[in-house]
C-alpha cells in the first residue's frame, strides 16, 4: 500500500521520537519505535516473560498498548507542532496468539481530518522470519490544537 501524506511539521520525526522517549508505558514494556514516516510508524516489542499471560503468549492488553501507540503516533506525524493527539476510541480484534520473539505494530493513518483522525494498526508476531498477524485495530484520534506536549507534565484537564 502506498502512503501519501504531507506532515504539517517539517520536524515531525524528531518531535514524535522525543514524545515516544517520554512515554513511560512504552519504556515499561521495553518497546522501541525504529520507523517514523509521514502517516506511518512501527513499534517493535521483544517478548519478555514479564509481559506474557498464563499460556506464555504476550498479553492481549500489551498487544493493545503497542497498537494504540503505533496508530496514535502515526497520526501525530501529520499534525502541527502545537497539536496533541489523544485516543477517542479503538476496536481491537485479536486474530492469533502473540507468539514469537518479536511483535511489530504497524500504525497508519486512514483519514486525516482537522479534528478527527482515523487510524489503523496491524500487530505482527515475527517467529523464525515468518510474520503472523495477531491483531488488527481501528482507532479514532482527536487532534487538540494549541496544546503542545510538555516534557514530564500531563496537560491540564
């Protein structure tokens, strides 16, 4: 699939990378974001015992975390520097067990609007070079204009 998106912020990659670095939830589970492109991001998550469920698969809640973040950051790549993005809702289908040494969440923008942004994410389990789709998510994001993310601070409610 060809992605054609024009970011409003020419420094989107640096801004998204810095925001991801401040996200403690992703640090907690050991996730990284090696790919940041206009309208697209990837989050990589190595399997660890402390994020698995009772059957040894990566927990579905953790799968949802990386799908939510990958798609949310895909939206953020297209916004202006003075805009925050927040998840309004998402629907996650778990297709197969998250079984493998690496999960990759591929987040992309489906439709970019001034206020609402529709995104999707596919989470792939990588095992012996083979990728298996283990989750598919559709998400709605709200763009909050005029509220630039502040390092180490939550925005006022």
